C-alpha cells in the first residue's frame, strides 16, 4: 500500500514551504515520493516553487483548479497514475480552498482503496491568522483542522504563550460553531528550517481524526476567485508598500493571498508571498512573470491600478 498524506491549510498558511522540508526529510529516509499540487487558479505557482526547492528528488504533478467535480476527477486520475508507478509515499497539497471530506471520500473509491492507505492529515495554520474570516472561510478552516492529526502553527517563532492560547481558543470556537465535538489540545509550533528529527517522526505518524461537523457548501454568490496579472511592472523599492495598500483597500474585494514573481533591477527573480498579516519577498532561482490574487468579490481592474503596468495575457 502507498501511504498518502494530506498537507492542508488556509490560503497563505505555508503549506508549500512545509512540504519542501517534509519532502526533503522523506527523501533522506530513502523513500520514493511524489507530490500532487492542486492550486486554486489556472496557473500553479506552488509547483514552480517546489520544483526549485526539490528538483529531481521527487516527482511533481499538478492538478489545475476547476469546478468540484472536474478537479475531483483530475485528482483521481493523478492518483491512479501514481499508484501504477508504485511510489512509497504521496503528498497532496490542495488549494487553501478545500473541503477535507472530499479527500476522505476519494480514497474509498475504486481502484484507489486497493492501492492507498491514508497516512496523515497535517493542517498548517498561520500564526497571525486574522479573526475577520467570512463564515465560509471559517467553515473551510474548521473542516481542515477537524480532521488533522496535527495542527501546525506557522510564522510563529516568537509567539507568546498568551497568543498561542488565543489562537487555540479561536480554532476550537470555529469547530464548535459548525457543531464539531473535537477539541484541539495543543498546537505544534513550526520554526522554518528547524524541525528536529524527533519532530519529523512525530509529524509523519500523527495520523488523522474523524471530527464530524456540519456539512456546508460554499455559496455561489460569495465564491472565491483568482485574478491574474502578467508582466507586472512596479518599483521594487515600493513593492511591499504597494501590496500592503492592496490588502488595505476595501474596494478591491476581500483578498486572502497575493503570490507571484517579479525581477529586480539586476534581473534576479523575487518571489512574493503575501497575506494580510505577512508580506514575504525573497530571491529565488526561477520565476514566471505573473501575480495571482485570490479572494472573494475581487475587482480586477481596481487591483491592477496599483501596478504601474501589467498585461491580462501571458
């Protein structure tokens, strides 16, 4: 049986970065692994980042987002292909907009149930997650943490015990809001680049939970969308403040994440990964001339007005 882990979490929580570290550890253990990245939107930035980090150390596949039935079929097709290739371990990184129940259901379908065993559900939560989530976003967060064998708090290296307890209370309140009787007792504080061997062993054997809760659809009149901006031109020295201004502007929609790449004055690629709470800009070896904005009720032209120049076409 092939062990399959789900690494889930809300938009911008740090799933891709966590998979970089977890995947390298599994490869170092001699496992033959594959990763399926199922991003929200037609262009997959996260796969590009994983390819840059892991190279040939593992096999990467991409499932392009779409309507629920379509992306479920695509995910099943990828899993069938990987099942025939006899990998030891498959990691699935879904979009941050993902209902975990559909993953459980999928693994019980033929022929997947004969090839795969569910290993772990690891949910990544941003340590500075805002408390202003819409009801639908909070439902998705609750769905992810209700099934997690381990809830991992990211971007929280210096978090105080009070702030940790506040986050724990908010997560448990979210579960209670949707009639889930599970209570999370503790959170694993993930320090990027500093996961010990013992902690990797703990995370890789955390299993999953059956936290039943109310089942709700994401409504059609408040759905998540993606806006794409190619060949963006904007002063690098103003890039951070520009992104912060986009998040602060209520007229552009309710934005959860901005990610993409831009070249600096010397021609080097910069990766941008931003939420309302964090804007990370770092040099990276490869890139693609685009930005993706993900959120609710997005106004593409208003967002685009913050760039000096951009194109709607590749």
